[in-house]
């Protein structure tokens, strides 16, 4: 049976939902949706009713594409006010001849039990390493032999009140959150590279109103910082400079402006709507100058925040978020950060826009979490998958049946 997962990201500007199938170690997007959000600010719920309605509308549009309803999701939560602590645990191996996923789960649970949760709730428990019989250190002990298994893990927590509000609106929207993950983890897993597991690096996500900076050491988040400026500030700058409406400024930013004005074409123009009776012709160079000034400021603030968070040598910087899709953004990032900065793109058909990075990444994170624990989980029942295969309402599934049947025959 195919492994099919759903991820959801509650953003200030939009709600992103992705349904993915994992087949032969590759992810295939079956459906995706980006829907305007309301009642959500920086990933936190500020108006329960508005947020619930937004999520319901987003889910309905996605369900219409799928042909069946989604009910279970892995949810992104904001890393602001998060805390990371190191704890250790031990367990006696059930079967001496073979360390199983159950042993892994047991040692992680033992470590978590030793952590004191006050007004916080667990979000992730990331293993640093495992130790077999207090001698051999490994990253995945399954299949090895020993009598005791130890683990050193990083426990990541977030304030209860904010988290419970997120879980509440998801349930009110008819969704069951089977797991949660920080958006920063999602961004990391979206672009994860094997070499990152041995290095110290940074993930920068430029959101609608804030920019999040996360420090990762060997694949584990150790620090997080937030600066109070984001993509919306670019819209406001354009509105101020050209006396346009915010919605028109945003449209111009996304479809016309460049992040580096040196690449702009002065002869390329845009008809900017000022009001019902007035339009203004603006050229790409002038518009891009305004955009570059703010993007440059955001990246410089992020660079300063990195210095405040750590004095370790940074080997890579991943920049993501919708604003990173602007043409010329990579040039500016390279100028400010040097060769370590990479503005990556999601290499998956159906979600080739960086606004989906957190949402797609939490699906990959969840799958790797299951693999480490030796568990199988599917967000759809066999009957629901059969309905997906038989559904004629969604062209996205025209090739899914053959994929799954071929996969089953190979088994």
C-alpha cells in the first residue's frame, strides 16, 4: 500500500496544504492548496472563528481536487519562544539478537520522561546519537545487537497556550493532528542534504511579517531567532513610494519586481492601479530599487541575528519563504552572505514555490521519524486509497493506480 501523508502550514498570509505519496524513496504531490488565511498571525491563532473558517475553506478546495476528504495531518507550528534542551535515556533491549524500532521508541520515551515540562509542551524529540552497551555510538541502532540501549536527544518545547490554540482550530476544522513539527524543521527537511548532517548551518525563512532564523548543528536545531520584518514590509514600501493600494503593490512585487535592481530593465514598465480612476506607469528599475532596499535590510538583519545566536563557523545558509522567489534574490544573498548562502527551490512538481517549504518538509520529517522507530503509518485507509484510485474527479490520480499496483507487484 502506498504511503500517503498530508502536511499543513498555517501562515499569516496563506494556509498551505500538501498531500504527498512516497514511492520508491521519492515524493509525488497528489494535491496542493494555498488559500488566503484570516485570524492567524505569525503562525499563531489570534481569532479562532476566522482561522477555523479559513482552514475549512482551504481543506474544501483540496478535498475537491482529491475527490475524498482529508482528516489527518502533520501540522507546522511556529518556533518562536521555543526551547531546546539535551536529555538522556536508557532501556533494556527486548530481544538481545536484534534492536528493534520498539527499543528505539522505548529509549526516547525514557529520556522524555526525565524532562520537566512546566508551561510547555513537547514538539520534537531529536536523537543526537544512540549508544549500545555504553560502548558503540550509532545514529540508527536498528538491527544491531546489544543488551542496553542509550540515547542522547534534544527535546524541543513550545508554550502550551499557543500550541493548544493551533490544535483546537485544526480539530474544529475537522482535522486530526497526528504529529506536529516546527516550521523551521520543515524548512530544513525540505532541503536536507547528507552533508548538512555533519555541519553547522542556518535556515532563514522570510515570512509575511517576520523572518525566522534557525541554527542547526548536525541536523538538529539548537537555536532560534526572529526579526520583526518580512515580505509585507516590501508591499508597504511600494505602497508608500508609488501611492498605490497594498494589494496592487503586492501584485507588482510578485509579478514584476526584481530583488536586485542592477538586473532590472528600465524600459520594462508596469501599469500600476492607483484607484478606480487613475493608473501610473512605473519602470522595473525604480520598482526594484525599492524592493532591493528592503530585502537587503532583511538579509543584513538576519546576518546580525546569526552572529547573536552563535559564534560557530557557519558552513551553509538556506534562504526560503515566498520572497526568495523574486528574480535576483540569489545575487543579493550571495553578496551579503557569500558562497555559503543558497536560495534553493523545491524540486517537486506541484509545489515548485518556496512558500511550500515548511509544509512539504514536515511530511519528510514525519516519514523519517517513522523509519527510525520502525513504524508504518498511513493517513488514508485501504478503502480510501481504493476510492482515490477509482475516482474520476481528479486527474492527479490518473497515474497513481499504476504506480501503486506496480509497487505491490514488486513486493
